C-alpha cells in the first residue's frame, strides 16, 4: 500500500464548511456517518445480500439439499424495519474513494452547488480506526470470488441458522450475522468497480445513534471527530469563479487552525 495514498470524500462545499467549522476548539474534524440501509432507495437491499442469497442456493445445490428443506428464503431483515436480524447493531458508513477527480462521484453529489473532494490521508485514517475501534473497508467487486467465499463459509455456518413463518433461529456460535454484515459493507455491484469505494464503518444500536429530520424522514446518523491531520487535499468542482472559492476555503482553514502549507488545493479537471 502506498504510504502517501489518499482516500477522497465527495460532498458539497456547504457540508465541508460544516465539517471544518469550530474545529479549532478541539482540533478535530466532524464527519457524519449515515446508516447504510437508509442509503437504499425504493425498498432496495445492499447488493451483497443478493450474492449471499445466491450462495445459499448454490450451496444447497452442490450438497443435494431437497427444496423442501431449503433456507434460501431466510429473512435478512426484521419485520417492518430496514434493520438486519441478529444483534441490535446497525451499520454506519462514511463513503470514500481512491479516485481523486471522478465524474461519477461528482455526479453522485446531487447538488448544483460547488462541490469538493476532500483527500484524507490513508495511514492517518488507519491509525484513527485502530484507536477508535472502527473499520476501514475496501469494497470488493469480484462477484464470483465473493460467491465462492460465502459458499465455503456455509460449510460451517449452514446448520447454525433456520427459520419458519414466525421466527428466525440462530445458534449461539453462529457467524452468519458476520456474513450478512460483510455482504452489506464489502460486496458491491461489479458495474460500480470504477468507483473504487472504501467505507469508514461504525456499528451502533438505535439507542446510540443520533437523529435528524430531512426530506420528510427521520434519519439516523453517527457523528465522529477526526484529528485535523487527516486532511491532505481539497479538489474543487465549481461553475463559478474558482479563486473566490479557494480564497474562502483557505481563510476558513487558517481560522480553524489547519496548516494550509501542507494541504493541496486544486480545481477539478472534469466538467460536470
């Protein structure tokens, strides 16, 4: 791994301002992690869960398990909630990418405002995750490989879960929950492989989460405080006068105690 590697978070200039403002008080950068299930639209599930379900079917086929004993329809979600069965923990992520200036990522920021791609120092993020008991996960886009990994895990896990019309049942030592978490967090659609996504990940119960109201919904999130030295660069995507944007960013960074000599600021070379 490149020691100078950066991972980039694409967002609006307004969100960047919120992250940086008031950081001089504790020399921390505030980031919001969102609940991965609330990222889904129109009742969709994370892509990896479909791969896990296919793995169950393939495992049963290879082991000649009769259809009447099949577990392929095992529920992954609790009734009336976008929350996995199992432990009372939900997945919160802060999306990052290896791509420093990428049209698809710029487009994903659904705003006509000025946008920024914040470059985070990879090693500083790793150190932070270790100290804060968080995870920095790299998305995997090789579906065939992910399928085989799940099938191999089912050699030991297939008998640790079962279900009927009313209940799901799991043995004390099951690792099937971990398989579901991995499916949601690490396995993604091969069609998105160019995005090279990573995810800063945290787990929190509904009682531990924070909540906000947005677009007619109550949205859970987690707020984390990162050390200032994690930020190494800022790429700007704007249809306006870039020098004004850069001047404002530099002034804000200086006011909040950042060393602007070590933070690269540049304009995007891509027109969106």
